[in-house]
């Protein structure tokens, strides 16, 4: 499975974080501090009704990120959406 | 001399730290009761709460630092937390110990933050909140093993029920007795992650997924039902504020009116008039809004504590983002429909300073309850109460139009502000969606009490003061009107030649293009302190018998040349002026306090007065063409 961006995954996907880009003003660091570190499992829980932000479940927390921030996170898909 | 943040008698200063939403505030509140004070750090818009409490015979200073996700700051707020903890803030000594609050249901994430706090080398203890929820979801956290693994004291609490707080207090007696880690957490991210994962594996029995929250979210964040529920909640919100509170407001109006009459009859003379027309009418005119404000805070407090406001913010984020705002700005804007003061204060939850400033600056443009008496009076006097479209009446539509104009203008104002004055990159938007919870009555009632109390205080200070000063300025100096005038005309003559009357006349060249004459101008000067003063002042300057008849009176009031003082275009100009103008000492004061500068309140005041003038002029010109 080739690496992709967290923002690209459909709702219900399971993935594992591979790495986080630093981003134009170092936002990536913050994403790591709140738990998006390599090896961490992430579930794409749902999208806001207007498609952005996206709600993720990571390290037993529900976090909403704007698509732009989720773009910084490189992941590997581990489970397709079920049902 | 002790640094300004330390009470001299305090034996220790202990900082309460943690990420936002961890339950920091509820732990702080149950440790300190209601004795806390709020203060700002110099130069930034970040506030801290602090309290000195007696624990085990010693005075301990507790400081509740803003929530943070990390000590490598990416926003000014976090820079403050980091500087405060490192002792880099001039005049502030670093704390002697740290109490980190963390949510037991998401312990693994909190340990990243804890690792950063442990690097500071201060005595640290970990307080886990929401341990009850861990049990409900069939998980467990072994507090003893966690304490052994981390090398620091660990206490589990149920914040809102006070369970475990005695243990926390026992620890606070002397932080130097706390066990300290033998080795520091690993440095590199990879090793640290492995360290955290191994601790979690040995102390936490995994929790069931929060199925209840997921089920509720699948409806409330549904692509179709989500927005539908959002709109329904907002409609119910405004509907209840304007209808449910009405009986209580009417009752208060009657009581205050009776009290005012009683004072006038029993005190008598000029002083009796001051008390009845000035003090009681002025302050009472504000206090009648207490039921509405209480209801508003009740609804917002409930929605917030249940967990719905975070969902509303999530859904609004996309739209707010277009205007240089973010989802949480929506919550601040919503509160500002009651009063900009709590709205501006609720912007504290916005982590990014730039978004927070834009939100606070736009808040005064939301139609607050202080504008309501002004709008109601002018609409009642000049818009016929006839049916317009189906069940909708023209007066209601006019009011709705003014609300809409304010809200849309607020969004445009934010967009312009964030594009012109506040450039630079923004921190990434992230927001935690808390689990849905049943709110506790105490927490919600405290929230309502805070809101009502600060509102009532405004009535007792700013409005009381302004009303007395205006009344004095309208009575001095004593003039002798010509005997040929009727009693009402004599009163009008006296006011026209008073200090305030002359000031109103002096403003006529500036405000004449909007159609305002001296009576309106005096009321406008008064309304700079608080908008409600406009109505009570207009009642005095138009020599109206009582405020009920005021609408009729101003509808027929004539200038000395026989023309109507308040014609259609003038009223349009007045209404538009009130939509935009920042006429509220309390808002200016809270903007100053929350931004820790005079720059932002000065910009808000001058730009909004400028926009008010120009927009009123345009509105008047359009109305004249019709």
C-alpha cells in the first residue's frame, strides 16, 4: 500500500501515521505534540457537513482538523471503510 | 518586595497546567471555590486565574495557566505558558511545583505533554479527571502502577463531584515531599513514543469505544440532519430568548415602574425626580433585561457543557474560515447577541491570537440586548404593525433585518480586519470534540450567575453614573423660560439651554446630515456609555410623560420650524447608526482587558463610529429617494 495524505482518505478508513511535514509555519510540530507521531493508528471518523474540517480518532481522542492541516500528515492505509 | 504574582504570605506557588478540555478549570474551581481572580500577563491577550488558599495551615498560591498542547510554543498564548514555567517572564517567579490535569479517557495523548512538563525538573503531580467515565466504558487505569512508572504522585478525581479532591489538597501541603522521577523521559520523539506506549500497555485496560457519542454524532453531524439540527437549535435559541423571557421582563418593568412612582411621590422635589426619572428609570431600564440575559447564559451554558457547542463550531468552521475567523468564533458571536462582554470573554477559548483578536473585534457588531430597547422604540414608532408576508409582521421583519445587517457586517468587518491589520500565518485549526456529557446543575448555574452578575454590575456602575451625570447636565444652569410658554414647552426650553442641551446643539453641524437634532444628539452622547441610556435620555429630552408614550411622542415631535423631528429617513439613519456604533463603556473596557492594549478598543471604537456615520448617511439618502 503506497503512502498517502490523511486528508485524502474516505470516512471510515483506518490508517497509521508515517510522518508529519513541518508545514509553512511549523504547524507539523503541534500535530505531533497532540499525538500524530509515526506508528500511531488513526481512524477517519467523519467529515463536517460542509466537507471540512475532518474528525479523526487518534490516541483515544476525537480531534477535528482542517483539511489543510490533515494534508501535512503522511499515512499508510491499513483498513478500508467497512459497510 | 514579592513579585506581583505572588502573595507575600504564600508558602508556595503551584501552577495548574494541562491541555484544553482536560478539566483544569473544574479542578481549579473545586480547590479554590469562588475566590479566584483573573489577570493578564503583560503585553499579550493571555489571562491567568489565580487564588490563594489555605491548605494544611499554609497559604498556597494556585495559578491556573491557559490550556496548552506543548511547551514549544507556536502561538503567543503558549509562549506565555512556556515563559511562565521557565521563569522567563520579567517580574514573575517560576512556580515551585506543577499539577498537571489530564483526561483519564485519553491518557496516552496527555503523556506527551507530561513528558514536556517533566523536562522542567519541577516537582510535578498528575491529576486524572473523568476516572468515572473510564469505569463506565469498562476500562481501567492502574493509578499505583502509573505513579511507579512515571515516578510522580498520581491522583484520580471526579472533578464535578469533588471525589479525590481531598487527596489532591493533601498533596498540595508540601510539594517538596512528592516523589520525583529517577530518570527523565527519553528525548527523541521515537523513544518517547515507545516509552509512552509501554506505560499505557502496562497500566491501562483499553476502554470501550464511546459508542454513545458516536451514535449522537452520526445524527448531529450528519450531512443533512446535522445542519438541520443546527438551524433548529439556533431558531429555538433566539425564539426562547425573545418569547420565554417576556413575562419576566414585563413583570420587572411593572415593579420598577411602581417603585419609581413610589419614590417620586414619597421623596418629592428635585431629588425625588432624579431618583425616579434618572436613577431608577436608567438602571431599571437595564435590569429588566436580566431574565433575558439569564436565559441566554443558561442555554449557552447547557449547550456548551453537553458538548453541542463544539459540534456547532465544527459545522460553522468552513463558513467562518472564509471571513478570517474559525469555528469557535461562532460561539463568541452567538454569545454576543446577548451582550458583547461575555462574547468577547468566550473568545478566550480560541487558541490562536490572531483569530481571537478578529473575533473580539467583530463581537460588538452582533445585535446585543442593549440595542433591543432602541430598535423596539424606533420600530414601534415608525413601522406600521401590519402583516407583511404570511404570518410575518412588518415590525418583526424590520427587527430581523437589523439583526441580519449586524451579523453580516460583523463577518465582513472580520474579513477586512484579518486581511489588512493581522497578516501572517495562522496556527493549524484543531479542536477536540468532547464526549457528550450530562452537565451538572452547579456548573451551569455558576455560569448563569457569572453572566448575570457582571451584567447587573454594569447597570449599577456605568449606567447609573451616566444617567446621573446626564440628568445634572440637563438641569444646569437654571434658566428662566418665558412665561408665555406652556409647562411642557418651559421644560423643553430649560433643557435646550442646559449644558447638555448646548452640547447637543453644538453637535448639530456634524450630525445634521443624518437628520439628528439636539434632543437626539444629547441622547446619543449619553448612549456612548451604554446604548440603553439613549431611550431614557430621549424620554427626558422630549419631555415625555412616561416611556410607554415615548413612541407616540417622538412620532409626532416637531422642530421649531414645524417640520417633523423624526421623519422616516432620520429614523432609518438612527437605526443604522445603532447597528454599527460601538456605544458601550463595558465593551471598550473588556476589549482593553482581554487584548491588554488600548490599541484594539481605540480601533474598534473609531472604525465602528466611522462606519456608523457613513452607513447612516447612505441609509438616509436611500430612504429619501423612496
